[in-house]
C-alpha cells in the first residue's frame, strides 16, 4: 500500500509539472519580453522583423492549417482532431513544446513532422506517397500549414520535453554528441557557430546555445523566413545547418534528426517558445 501511494504521488507530481508550462502569449510579446530581460544583440538585431511580426505571413499559413486540421480528409474522411500529439486526441495547447517525445502507439520518439505523418497515414488513410504527405516544404504545402497551426498553439509555453522514457534520454544524449562532433571538409560542428556569444555569419549575429533566452528563438520553428518568403520547419532548418557545414544532410524523421531536435529543445528548457517567429 505504501509503495502504491508513492507511485500515485509521483504520477500526480508528473501531471502537475507537465501542466505548469505556461499559457499562450503572442509571439511578439514573448520576444519583446526576452529582449527586455537580456538586452541580447542576437534577439534585437532586426528592427524590421520586430515591426513585421504582428502581421507575419505565418499567421495566414496557420489559419489555413487550422482549416485543414479540422476538416475530414483522406480516404477515411477523418479530421486530425483524432490525432494524439502527446496530450490526448486533438489537444494542441502546450503539446508542441513537449516534443520530440516517446509515443507508446509507435514505440518511437517522434517530432511534430513525424507524428503528423503517422496520423495522416494511419488515421486519415493517406499513402506516404500522396502529395499531402510527401510534400513537406513551402508555405503552400499541407505540412507547413498544419505544422504552423499546431505549433502556434504553444506560443509562450515553456519548452518542456519529457525525459521519462529511456529512448527520450538516449536520443537527447546522442543529439548532444552530434552537436559537438566536428566533421566534413570544413571540420565544422554545430558548436562551431553556436557555443559562444559574439559570433557572426556576415552581418548576422548568431545565437549562443548556452544562453537559453537566445536559444529559444533559435529553435522556435516553424517560422517565416523573410529571405525565403516561406514558412520553414525545424527539419528544414536542421538540413540547412548541415548544408552550411558542408556535411551530408540528415534524412527527415531519421533517428539522427530526432536526436538533434531532442537536444535542441532540451537546451531551451524553461524558456518560452516564440511561435510563429520571423527570421532573416
């Protein structure tokens, strides 16, 4: 009986901890709060983006995504409101900031993109080769519309990826190794650019992973990239980073990509997410 009581107490504490991750805030309010707190050169480097954020094109992408999310679609004529993103079917508030996470129904640690694919295939009946599933980049794709909407429901919530399952910890730890591993013809690692303050690529100030207030903006994807004129995802940014390091780009949904995203997210733990952000 005493052991059962302890287990019940731990379970109650876990539920309370996962519920207390924040409330919704507008992305511009989150960013301005971080700037006021830190005076970070990285956070405040673009007055133009700050001015445009309240009218970001990502708002329209998310609006289209909401319609797709609630619309019965696919051969099974089912909406994504039946998909469990970690907090129960259709519950989105605070779900994105707790991903990647382990899902018992698949036996895998999944990020938003892989979980979305799983639900589109298993619930809605789409084939993996259908354009609704296969096309994952660009603001006009179903994927970016859906990912932007789902993620936006967690703006202002603190990053809080669970580390309860051994696979969650294993992938986070593997991602840490990847972050610091130098490789490729340029002998670069993620840490080459993101482990100290004051580094730049041309005119752009780079975020320091060791400053959590900077890192939360760095990993707040989906985000509208002004230079691309598109909303981009975390997986797209990850591929872009590896391309810039002149290393082979990771395959979206692979263990390697999930490992890196797990480490990214854990490094921003406790900081509010900016969703959707606007970037250069």
